C-alpha cells in the first residue's frame, strides 16, 4: 500500500483516485452507516471547502481508505463536533468481524 496526499491545487492530477474516494465514502457513510448526508456528484458540503485528502492506495491501484483534512473555521468545526457528539459512538462490524469504532 501507499499513501497519497491530494491538495486542492493538485486535484486534477488524481481524478481516478478522487472518483474512487467519492464512491467509497458514499458506500460507507450513506450506505453502511446510513448517515443523512447530502451528496451531489459524489461530493458533500465539506468538499466545497477544498480540503486536502489523504488516500490509502492498494498495490492494485484501488482506494482502500481516505481522510479529509479541513482548514479550521469556527462554523465548520462547530457543526462537525456537534454532529459527532449528538450521535455518540458505537462499534461497527468490519468485514473480518473486528469492530471499527466510529462516531455515528
């Protein structure tokens, strides 16, 4: 596996990985976790803030995981923090049976 960082000025270089990332996030957050997330063309409202993405890429060229890093702003931080705290924490079974800790 390898790690790829993708900042806004380089989004165009990694379109294939970004498209995979959007599909992966939709499957996890909208599908498996059933979060109420508004998505347009694979992106949600936080993608509009031009974050830097950290992607985990398999040897076969597939996105296996991702993290979105946002610049700090009071309104975005407050909304995210309140959403996480109001939802609480729970364990989510992973494909191999080991629980993943998640805010949901």
